[in-house]
């Protein structure tokens, strides 16, 4: 779900009904359709960005990040150290894909 949250942070807004659809799809085990939609939107946004600012890889977390889980501060800032330790394998996979390892 972080990808859905991050789309808002990089300036991509999702209508409430679209957001609800995406959450439902992920909860029902159909994250591929959400990933495809996000990939399409990211590709369009990347067209207007310089190469250094483009989103190269993204992943979907299985839940929304939350302050009660220690993943966000009370002001909704991401606790990077916590995210890195909790999702280390997912982050490593993103970097491996970027480097072309295992693809």
C-alpha cells in the first residue's frame, strides 16, 4: 500500500473511489492489476521528469504504513530505519531489479 501512499507524495492523486478499488484489489490478492495501473501512471509522470528524478522501481506493501506500528512518526513522516529493517528483503529485490539481477 505504500505505493498508493507514495503516489500522493510525488504528486499523483488517486480519486477516492480509485483508491478504494486499489485497496480492495490488493486485499483480494490481485495486486498485479494495481501494480499495472501504478506503472502506467508512473511512466506518464516520468515523461516530464529529468532522468535523475524518475521513479525506476516500486513495490506494494501488504498493508498501509502506520504510526502505531512504528513505521511513521505521528506527523506521518516515514521512519526509514524501521522500514529498512522490516522490509529489507523487498528493498533488496527492488535494487536487484534495478541492477538487472535475476530478471
